[in-house]
């Protein structure tokens, strides 16, 4: 995008949520194999396929008018089955995952003119409050990432994985949700390029959504505000950071340990007890 800064929206508007759910064909996924599934996003978690937790939160949110799920074509059927058991409105597109995150995101936002949130299918703890905060930040920024302070992550669960960016005013864990203000900010998806091919895991999106994070790690003497300002200048984008006090937003399902942590948190929140409801006003379309 060079150094040109795009105009920003005046207020929050309808969102498209892009859910990255693809699976490498060239590398094994121990969690998927343990549960006998082709994709990690389909493994059972607290009584539902893991992706169902993300899709339920998104489909129930009043600002999410459109969902795009990036996954290999052979998994369209199982994801369709999940969708038919969830409430929702607006539109859903099943988009064939590409070899690179950047290309997957670009395909998933085709035809959408408003703000976009990107997350992963293993971000099962995604909350409506996190979506609210990201949407509000996108009214002022071209690209937004979410962070959670160390004390909040550690308070979320006694065994929460520790992956932090160290700054002068504290340690922060990146969360698996990333925002773009609209088509004029689409060049920001290039931060996903070169951070792995087929790997669409939470660890990858944290690094990809973390061009800002990488700058932070290299600039440990900066405050959070200073790191944001520096990254904005270097990327030619108005970047925003949402600090989430819910430390669970920084925990996704990467391995057996994080699987157990997320399962405990979901069960403690009663997510497994939520009864599925058929969709009422949703149009679903496939896309290649």
C-alpha cells in the first residue's frame, strides 16, 4: 500500500468474518489424527466440532452480516453440516483455501465492501465482546490486531500457554483476530504472506497478524503506543490495537495442552450446554 493512508469509515458497520480452517496436505496434524479427522477444525471440543464454537459466536453477533469459511473443498460437506445446526442470518460462503494465508484472505473478501475480521477455526473462545471491540477500533484504523495483557492470560486458566510480546509498559499475548477496515486496506493481508504455506494454525496467524508484533519484539524499549506509532509509519497504515481483558482470547487450540485448556474454559462457561438451533434467514453459497 506504500505510504498512502486510506480514508477511514465514520462509524462501525456490518462485518464480514473470515474463518481460516484449512489443513495442510503435506504435513500431519497430531490433533486431527488423534480424533480421526481430516481437519483440526472438525475435531470434537466441548460437545461440538471445534469450528462450531467460532461460527456460533460469529453468526449470533448482530454486526456480522457475512461469513466466509476458507477450507479445502473436500471438507465443504462437514462444514455445511455444522452450519445447518447453527443459528444465523445474512450470508455464508465456503471458499476453497489457498496455499497461502494472504491468498485465502483475498479470495474470502471478494465482493465485500465493508470491514473484515479474520480469525481461525481453532479460536474456539472467540467472544462477542472481542468482536465489538475490534469493530469499534476499525472505525478509526485501517488494520487492527488484538492483544491481551500477561496477567489476564494467566488469570484465564492455570495452565494457559505463555507466548508474550515484551514492551516497556508490559507483556502482551497476541490474540487470533485481525481486522481490516475495507477494500482500501486489503493490502494489509500481505502480512500473512511468507508466514507459512498451508499452515493456517493459530500460531501462524499470530505471527502474520503480528507484523506489528514483530516490530514490538524488536523494540522492547517502546511502550505499546510507541510501537503502534512506529509500525503505522513503517507499514503506511493506520494501525490500531485492541487490549482485551479476557485472557481467553489469547488462547487457541494448538496442541494437546491448549486443547485441554480451551475445553475446560468452554465447559466452565456452559458452551456445551447451548442447544443447536436451525438457521432462519441465511443464504449459503459455495465459492472456488
